[in-house]
C-alpha cells in the first residue's frame, strides 16, 4: 500500500467514526491525527490534553497554540500520574497505569459532549517495542487510526509536511516519566531536573534529545548533529556545570545516541509477562 492509499484509508476510517475525541499531546503523531480528524469530521473532532508534571509546559503551550490556530475545540484535563497508586515506584507497567487513568478521564470528557469515539496516536512502528500502554488502549476501546491504516513514523512526517504542519520535523517526545529506569522512584523534583536539563539542551540548539535519569548520573541521548554540537570542550564544560547546578553529580553521553525505547533494552520477555 503506497502512502496516499494509506492516507485515504485513514480518512475513510475517521469518517466512519462519526465523532471522535483525540488524545492530543501536540507531538508529530497526535497532531497529524487531530488535523486529519478535524479535516474529515469538523467540529465532531475535538482534542483532549492531559496536564501533569511529566508533561513539559512548552509542549502544553504548543498544543494549545495548534488548536487555536486550527479552530479545534481543546479540552485540558488534569491527570497527575504521581497520584496513581504505585506509579511513582516506576513498575514495568507504569505506562499502563498512566494510560488507564488518562483514557478514563478522556472518555468522561467525550461522553459529556456526545462524542462517540476516542482515538490515540500510536503508529505502526510502536508495535516493535515494549508498550504496556497499548493494553490500556485495547481495554478502553480506544481506536488507533494511524496504526490501523499501516502508517509508520516516516509516513506521518511525510504526510504532515504535505499538509504544511510545523510538526513534520518536530523531535520525537515521550512523557518525562519515561526517562527513569524501571524501579527507580519518580518524584516531582526528579521530573523537574530532567525537564530543566532537556530544556537546556534544546536551548543550545540540539534537536533530538533525551536526558535519562540514573540517580546522580544524567545520560544524554542525542542524534549525530547533537554529538557534533557537544564536541567542543568549552560546550561540554558549560553543560556539565549546568547539570551540576540542576542537581546531577555526573553527566555522560550515550555512545549509541538517541533511539526510542532505550529504557526498555533491559526488559526481558520474562519480566514483561509478570
């Protein structure tokens, strides 16, 4: 199936929904999904964004701005993951706990407005990683139109560019809670440390970054351009001092660079089945 055929499949499936609330983070995938849904369904497509301490303010503001620009109804609900029983202990099913809470709240918003369906923005590439949140997707009857149409991340970027969406080349993002090894406690203070560290790297001009929190060690994941930007000694010294100020004892670069799901590399099939 070629790209345009996948896009037609997506739009046909959205039209068949009749009405939909899109779980909207402002990222590449959910922005494309929301734009497509609104193009097809008009006011019968709304956006719902969850506000929490693991969702940076910059991302929330970008989500708000997009909906204002497109004239899309945008509902912001509070869904604080750290209030969920067991979440802060960062178990292997952390993402499931979060999505279970999130979809419960978005369904409530949808029903209040007479919206018949809920959709989220996972794509075909997400099927190749450990994604416990997809269990919550299934349990709550949430649709995944991008995956269902066979769209990959690269497909979505290409179609987003065709639509003139600024997010077509936006860096990939996942909630800040994903920066911690499973079993390491997640706290508001630690989330703030990660947020400040990543913002510092973005302010330096890096495009794709993650700051993984390993106790006192910050492990920086970045792309090849990021490696080049951080190579000069004066840049590294300045960054090291800043990370010390933020609260880290050490800062390091991951030699393999940025890749999605790097915190899942130590998850065995046996552990996944627990």
